[in-house]
C-alpha cells in the first residue's frame, strides 16, 4: 500500500564539515540585495578579518575572493556560512563553490535562535555576520538544502503563476465593484465581465452613459469583430437599451471610467501572461520523467503536480516518507502540559501553497464517486472520524502517493490507494 511504504533514497551528500581537510577558518557572510557583510574567525573564535562590507556584484565577489586568498590557507580549510535569503546570495554561493571553498546555507531561524540563546539581541549586519561564523564554529549548524536547477525552474514558474493568479482575482473584484456604480445592468448580457469579449466592450464603453450615447450598429460592429458567432444585433441593441435605462448615478463617471479601462487592460495583460506561464509549465512537466506517474492521477491536474514538484523539492534528501509529510506541514502536533492537553492540529510548517493545493485536490476527490481517495474518505467518516480530520487524512494520502511516484517513477495504481468495499 502506498501509505505504508517508506522512500528508499540514496543518502544525502555529505555536508561541508565532512571533508578530509581540517578547518582553519570560519567565515560568516550576511547577504543583502545590494551589499553583503563578512567577517572571519579562527577555530578558537579569534577575529582575523573584522566585519567588512562589499557590493553584491562581480566586483564585490572578486574583492571577497581576494581577501580569502590572503588567509594563506587552502580553500577546503575555509568554511563559509551564508543565510538562505531568497535569490540574493545565489550568485555568490556558486562563485564560492567554484573557488573550491566549503559553503553551507543556514536557515535564518537557526541563526536567530542561536543569537537569542546567547543574549545577542541587537541586530546589525556587522553582528549578523559574526553570529553566522559563530554558528559554524559551535557544531550546531544544520546545513541547508540547495535545490537543483530543475526544482529552481519549477519554483520560479509556479510562484510567479500564483502571484499573477492572485493579481487577476484582485483585478476582477475591482472591475465588479466599479460596474456596480458605472453600469450595473451590464451583467444581464455578460454574466462574467472578466471574459475577453466583455473586457473589450468595457474598454470601448466603460460606463452606461458611454454605451447609451452610441449607436447599436457601432456596438454590433465591435461584437461582430470580437465574437461573430455568439453576439449579433439583438445583443448590441439590448446593451444600448439597458444603458439608456440604467440606474447609474453618473457620479465621478470620467474618473471611474478611466479606472475601469486601466483595470480591464491590466487583467487582459495578466491573463495573457498566465497563459504563457501555463504553457511553459506544461512543457516542463512533459520533459520531466519524475512527473509522469503523478500526472496520471485523475485527481491531480498539471498545476497541482507542478506545485508538488516545486514545493517538495528534490526528494533524494528524505530517507522516510514521514519526513516528507513533516516537511509539508502535514504532521500532527499536540500541545500538552501536565494534565492539560490541547487540540491535535497540523504543524503547518513549510509551504502553505502546497497544503492549499492538496486541500483543493482532496475536496475534488471526495466529490468523485469513483475516486479511490474519495472511497478512502467515506470509509474514514463511516468509522466515526470527523469530516475535517478525514479531509486531512486524504491530503496526507495524496501527498504520500505523489511523493512515492515522483521518487520511484512508477505508474499510478489506484488499487493501492483504497480498495472498494466488498458488499
């Protein structure tokens, strides 16, 4: 059964501390968008390079490499720590690796916890780089995960798609809000004003006053050009008639019309870019052998699979399936103190977008009568489990099956998820 299998993956590559050469120096670098700050400590925590700033550019990187060369040690004897700060440190990270240095990423939360434990309450770039170096020397450093180029590609495309989709929803809401005062009767002809034809009409006639002052023949010509098979002269005449009888107050009509035109244009532009992104994601999925088994799960669409690949990352770094579940924030936690015991809740670590996608997929599977995940859900509810907890169980099941198929590249077998009850 999928839910009982553990991942059988190759061990994670050794950390920078496992190299043979003995360490001589620890370098902490605080990464910024435009500038970085570094300092260097010996193994006995003696400062040999005081906190110094350098630009996050090619010239700054060259300056850093020159300072490191002046330490007169082999690159393998210098351990360099960087805080994981989105994309800002990526170029520097790879430049240091090419130079042969030992480099590790540190989670910002780890550095913060280290400074809190030692009473280092002030936060400045000069103190941060020193703290990073001390974390390396403490032996408590947990080395961060660096995603592969394929995962980075998924993340860039998927996260921009999410951002544009949210912007599109915001534009649609603002268009609906303006139409309430500009032309509330417009929805009697176009139920969804965010469709391409409706947006083009609104850009040409952004208010009831503008529509009411035009000839039905002009509106017909626009509709015939946009969508000749669906709209004719009757539609054009009805739009003009509704506009002339509109309840619109015409307050601030010029300003509101300008806003509506701009919002329609922005929405059209966002929709075009979303289509381009989705085409790029589809091509990426087609070329990814690890995604083929997951794509064959009817309950998971291409965008859901892309989110799974982007947010789960390279599964080779996990040795057990419960680690994947915990990474996704789908593990259960109970707050307890003495005789008091709180509610059991999800830990909600990791990507909230991943959990949201799994939640939607779980709801979709519950509504499908032939879905093995839906059968699993109804079986849990019939046994007395609360519906909310049963949905979470389906989410975990979806995650485990998807992770297993990505890792093994096997074909999807619905019979391993849930077998129909024998009557």
